[in-house]
């Protein structure tokens, strides 16, 4: 594959976001970029139901969610299932590096989200990733 495109690792994305406009915007952007949006949800329990039924390559997750459980709870559960999570938040928890592959800080532009998804895909493929401004990738932990 000298000049061909590398096959993506991330194809199916679950969006878990409590802000409806942000969720809608992310869903449209991600779909337009050729990813399959498995679902767009705002609650931990709904995300777990999807994870029980569907293959998910990456979870884009806010830390704050609707209901009693948080994005931190979802990241812990996803970690036990070997599913990478990218927090998309303005306030990452102190232990984010233990739970997720990275954090994309809000607010961000469409271009930053596109670049972040490409960087996360490269990172998960074991390739050198160029994170855009606002994206922090953490050293790989055992997933």
C-alpha cells in the first residue's frame, strides 16, 4: 500500500452526550466523514444496552450525562470490554488517563473533531498520531 489509504480502525462510533445540539452536530459531522454512528444517546444505561447488542469501535463521551451515572462510569465499563473511549468535555476528571485514550476539550471546531478522529484512529492502529490543538492522547494502558 504505497500510496493507498490505510484501512481505518474506527468505523462504528457511539456518541454519548447530554447536550442535544452538540450531540446532533457531532452525529452529522461524524456521518459526513464516513463513520457509522451506532447511536446517539445521553444516558449511561442506554449506552450499556447498545454495547450489549452492537459492535462499537470508539465511544465519544461527555463526562456529564443525563441521569445518575456519568461518562466516567461508562468509560470504566467500556475499559472492561476493551472498547476505547474519547472524552469530549470541558472538564476531564483527574484520572482520565487511566480510563480513556484521550480527551478532546470543548469547545472545538468541526475541523478539530475531524482531525481528532483521524489522530485517534492512527493512535489505535499503533501509528504516529498528530493530535490537533485541544486533543490529548494518553499512553496506552492495557485494555
